[in-house]
C-alpha cells in the first residue's frame, strides 16, 4: 500500500519577523492538518524536518511543535537529515510508521528563520548566518563560506567544460521568470535580465549575487497517510511513489568527481525504479537550487543532457523558463521564491501534482520529481547527499 | 549565539598527530603500512580491509605538494577574521587525497586550476599551525 501526501500547509514566506522556528512549525502543521480536512486529534505521528547544520535554534531542542499544538502523537522525531534532503528522510520515516501500523496520520513540519537571523547580524555589522563550528571541521579555518565552497563546483565545471558565468546566469533568469508567476515567491514582481546577473556584485568568484539563493523565514508542513485512508481526506492524494538517495561517500576523494558532479545516479535510479518511471515520464522537476551550478549539474545528472553539456542546454532558445521545453523549479526555487531546504522543492511538486499552481501551473502534471542536496562533511562537497523523490497523481 | 571570529573547532585524538606535525612544519598524511595507500584526513585504506582501529594506517611525512583542483575568490567578507580578497581552494595532493585550504603567495586572480602548489605553514589565531599552499 502506498503512502500519500494529503495535506500541505505553508505559512507566510520570506520576511516573517517576530516568529520563532517552533511557532512557524506549529502554524504550518495546523494549516496542513486543516488542508487535509483532518482534526488535530487525528494526528498520531509527528516529524520535525530540520537539520542540525546552522546551530542555535536549529540544534536539537527540548520543546516541540506537537506539544505547542497539542497533537496527541505517539511518535515524535526531531532533526532528520544532514542538510537540504530532510524531507526525503522524513517521508521515509513517516512511511515506516504508516506501513507498520504504528501511526495513521503523520505530520512533517519544518521551518527556518534565516532571514531574521541574518538581519540581526547585519545590524551588528556582520554578514550571513553564523553557525556553530562543528567538532573537527577543518575547512572553516580556511574561511569556507557557502558561496565559497559551492562555487568550487562552478569553477571546476568552467575549467572542464568551458561553462560560462553567463550560462549560469540563464538559470537564474529562467527561475526568476517562474517566480514572477508565483505570488508567494519573494522575488515575484522583480524580473531580471542576463545583464542584471552579470552586473550583480561578485560575492565569491565566480559567483555573482544572483547565482546565490535567498535566505528565508517561514515553514511548510505535510500530512501523510496510507492510500486507503487518503480516500477520506479533503483533497486528491499525491502519491509518494519513489524515494532515492546518493552519497559522495560512494566515491570519496579518489575519483576526483565531487566538484563536477552530484551523487545523482543511485538516487535517481532508486526513486525512478520504485515509481516505474523514466525521465520521459517526468512532467515537472523541482531541483534543489542553493546555487546555479547545482541546477546545471542536475540537468546533466538526471539526463536532460550529457555531462558537460549543461551550458549549451540552458542558453539554447526555448529550453528553460516558463515557455521552455524543460519545466523545472516552477515556483522560482530557492533562488527566487524561498529557501526552506528541500521543503521548497517538495511543496512545489505537491502543488504542481495537485494542479494548484495558478499562473505557473504546468498542464496535466502526472509525475513530479523533487530533489534535495547538502550535508557537507569536513569540507564543502567532500561528502554530500542527494535525494530524489517522485510524486505522482496516480498510485 | 554569534560565532564570528576565527574558528576554533575542537579536534579529537584522531587529528592530533596531524597538528603535532604542522607545529613542527611537517605535512603528515595517513599511509597504509601494508600497501602504501595514502589518506587525508584520518581514514583507512581503500585497497583492502583494515585492521582494528585502522592499525594499518600510520601518520607519515608526505610531500606537501599538489595542484589546485578548484577554487573561489572571496570578494565579500562573511567573517572579519578573514579579510577579503582571499582564495579558498581544494588542493589535490600528489599522494592523491584532497585538502581544503587557501592559496597564498600570489594575487588571487593569478590562481589557476592545475597550478602546482606546495605547502606553507602559518600560525593561526586559534593556536594551531595551518597548512596553506603557494605556487611552486
């Protein structure tokens, strides 16, 4: 019996000052339960979709959103995941709870307060969202920063394949065009051109400001249940048809591939096999897009083009963006909508499968994929995880 | 809550021999006594199964040479312990492993992928001696 998403709850996104992570998680859970047509008393399992990375309120904690909302759960798990792949791990855990009959309805909720935190530090003359230095982490002593270590992928791709900053910029422009069709996107109403991308300041060469994702406040929650129970909920179910994972631990340093590819193949193959699909069946792809190069590596890794051909693909007329052949990051993604890790990619996939996308809706979406990425160990990209989820309209 | 300033990650006993090495201006890597396989940081041999607690691996003097595998140039400061510009890089060591580091001793815009580099040791504000790399 398959597992289905039957509820989706999304709070205000972007700048949401004055709300704690816990209160945002609580509100998203409340909205998701309402969206499913369920009562809070129906929920008997809860999972917090959060990683330890980042420190502060992102660390493990004693309090929990099910306590605040008063959910009578018999199972609560906090902090699943290593980085931006936690929805895939949360759904896998939820599926176990449901399929083993431990729980009937599981709510997974996750929040971030990155925008508010970064503002506090900017007022103090600092930048970014500082995080607790992990025990034994070597690279922070070398001044690694997210744009600094994610940019290694861009420099390497440029070196190997002649990829240009302008080509990466095409991804930023295409996603901004999608965001302009999504009223909930932070950058809706602010279209950009390739010249805007090229003229934006260089943060960590080769990355311009417009190669870099947003920092957001907000929360999103999902309610999951089994296929049979899903018949009684308010909206048509979205089937969780495939979940797959890949790790750079599969190859470590000796293959020297980390900086020109993501560990997509096993994640893709596992998820696609479970769902019984091929790439041709995918109507929309929601790629984890912390930076522009990750998107290019996924266009290559999922097989929309060959390795090293991403640059040519994104600048070919009619290929990407709202009018393009390949429909990806249809809500604007982390680059132009909001950054809740892969909660952003999965929520947009659910919206598309439900045909709730309004102006940005892709017609007749039967199959959506949503990816996740992150969880650096020791140094950026030294060991990163990739997750693939396949969400479908039918079982 | 704020953690700005130069990082002071707590290294456990697995990494102590490495920093004891850098304090003496020596670049050490782990080497397999059985087959000569090199690893960095602490880690086992991938050519065959390992002995208890990686007893087959030994911290050994290494060349400290390599080439730039990839790099970025920080232009916007995110932490004032690291004045910009500076080069954050991954160096592929001659023995095979990669190391996150900085390229020093040349202008950031002169750094190239595959450029040969050699280790230099610099005293860090956290009391450790860190390996950075400069062009050969």
